[in-house]
């Protein structure tokens, strides 16, 4: 998404950007403290940031029929064709490793499952935590969605698939925000620059993928390209009406179920 900005492939209109690569939980926490002018965040975290930040309508990560998964090494007692009710009962009797309480994956799991026993583990250590029996199942995000079977795990439920079946909408996972106190004219400049960068990446896919490989955590270029294709797409360029509706429904449902303390007014930079 930000290859063109980082390598100055597009007109940056005189602005200078300092790029910081950090895991999403850290970015959520930094945004909560108001440290960042622009940041990637979890859509879940936006519920606690909406007074200070507005959502950019580009840069989304949406799972359209796929998304974070619950996996386990031992699914004993759970039939391959188990119903959602049976899956929920199975999961409620087990401890689940999650990648952070501010992640959208965790909020989606709360909506799906209700209250459950969990431990917080860095997202790239969840497989290890389950294999070490610190948890019976793990909530995986990022490339683990493509590699879980090779790593010896069985999929229990795909939350993006479930959400699409229930709502007909994509599951909103990540987005970009910028501070509301930035003057409106500058907000619009930044939106135009970021959208141009995303467009450049989509239209120069091979070189943009190569740029991302140093951050790919031992993935080969083919697997990295496949993963990027899942989450950098038309929704990334603009949420569209269905993406905007998905964010509002996701946060409103969480509020109705008691997993958010208050309602959220979702504001987009337009």
C-alpha cells in the first residue's frame, strides 16, 4: 500500500513521511495515546479513537468471505460437519490464544462466541503457544490463515466466512486513521496521496510485492503475493458503501452485545 510513498514514486506534494513498521497491537496503543498523525489501526480500536481520529476511506483490510481463524492441533470431539452451535460449545470449554484484546479478530470472536477463556500472545507466537499446550486453540491473523495446515493445525471456524454468511458483508479488520485536529485541506491532501500510493501498488503489483518481501516473515514471494491479494484489493482503494456498512454493523453489533462501552459515530475523511 505504501510502497509508492516510501520510494517517492508519486507526487508527495511537499509532505515528508516517516514510516514506522510496528505490529498492530502496538499501533493501536500508540494511537490511543495520540502519538501518531496517521496510523493503521484495528477497526475494533477505532471505537476508542473516534473522538481524536477520523477513518480514511482507503487502506482497509477487509475479509470478504474469509478472515481470522480459530485453529487447533487436536479437534477431538468435534465432527468435521459440526454446526455453529456445536463449535461454540466446543470452544467455550477451552482456552484460546488471541493476538491482542484490541484486535478486530478478538472482537469478531466475542460476537461469534460470547465470553470465553483466553490468553494474550503475540500474533506470530500463537502456533507455538498452542503446540506448547498453553492454549487449546489459537485465533490466527496474517499469513497463518494460509499456512495453518502445513504447520499441523486444523481449522475450527473462519470468522470472515461466518460473518459473510450471517450479514452478506465483508468483515472489517483494519483501517487507516488520521488526527481530526489536522486542518481539513491537509487531511484531503493526505487522503489523495495515500490513495495514489495504493493505486500505484495495485497497478505495479510485482514491484510492490518485492518491496514488501523484507517484512514477509520467511514467506516466499508466491505466498506473500497470495496473502497480499486477500487484503489489498478494491476495498483497500475505497471502502465503498458495503465496506462502510460493514464497519458500522460490526461496531454496532459489538455495542449491542455489550463488548463496547458506548456507541461509535464512524466519521470518514471525504
